[in-house]
């Protein structure tokens, strides 16, 4: 399967614990995006990488959140000291950005986080 | 900041009907507009992408149009089937960010 994969698919944690999610993009894609989606809402942008460089972060991404893409391939999203408000679906998407008009995002299945 | 709105929020139709979903956006400086389908608890599947220089795209029973100057797009689904039941999301690429609407939840009744 050459699509975008995410691990784990589900995570239940207690408030205050740290969690880490992984995303493996489509191999030739140079951009990788993280989104958060809550029930009944569209995905909200968190951050994106162009190769290994993190170029933009949303104000939604508090200092408890950190993302890396160390070799320009897979990415991790870590949430420290989780809060109940962090409960959501975390989606990863990748794309090949050559020119903006043709950039198409391909999404992974998401990681559903529940903070108790 | 780009804002994307989708109307209606929910739609229920009998099988076989043709239907139209609407998407509007506030900033016309977009690179493209993409329509996605999302099944409950799953990720997003791309349906159609319309580049800013294009006016419509077609794939099977789906046709999407784009009027960039008025900030509107429509997704037309012909001869709806129960398998079309899902949430449909539109997203616009502005600068380096994709902005999503809140989606239209479609139910096709057999």
C-alpha cells in the first residue's frame, strides 16, 4: 500500500500523560501536513513541513505540541501533558508541491485520541 | 483569513435523486479547490480537484464547478446511491494552507 499511513489508529490516555503519533507520507511527496478534527467540524490546520523544514504553525499549536520530520520522510506529532480538550482526530496528509494549482492532498486514516 | 462555508450542513435524499452541495469562500486568491469525502471515523478521500484556472471537473457521477470571482463551488452528484452516504468537505488552497469547510452530511435513503 503506497498511501499515507498513521500509527496508532486509536489512543486512550489519562490527562497529563504524553502521547506521540506517527505519520508515514507517500514517499515522493515533499509536503506533510497535520490537522486536528473534532466532531462535526472540518479539519483544522496545525502545521506543515516542506521536506524536513517546519515552515508554518497554527496558533492552535500550543507549546505542549511539537512536530518533527527529521529526514524529510515520516513525521511525529507529540502532545505533552494532555488535556481533555485535546481529544480529537489527528489527521496527516501529504502532497507534492511543484506549483500550487496542482497540489492535491492525500490523507491518512487518522489517529483518534481520547483523553480521560 | 480565508473562511469556507458549506450549505446545507445535512441533506437526506431518496436514492436516484440528483443533488447539489454548495461551498463558498471569502478570499478568491486561491490556487485550487478540492472536494473530499469522509466516512464516519475515517480519513478524507479526494474526489475532485479544480485548479483556479479551471471552471469544472468531472469524475463519473460527480461534477464540480468553480466560480472563483464569486467565491463559490458546487458539487453535483447524479443518480445518488446509498453508498454515496458520507460527509462531503470542500477545501481551498490559499498560500501554503488548505482551509476546510465544516462539511455536508449526506444520507441517501434506499
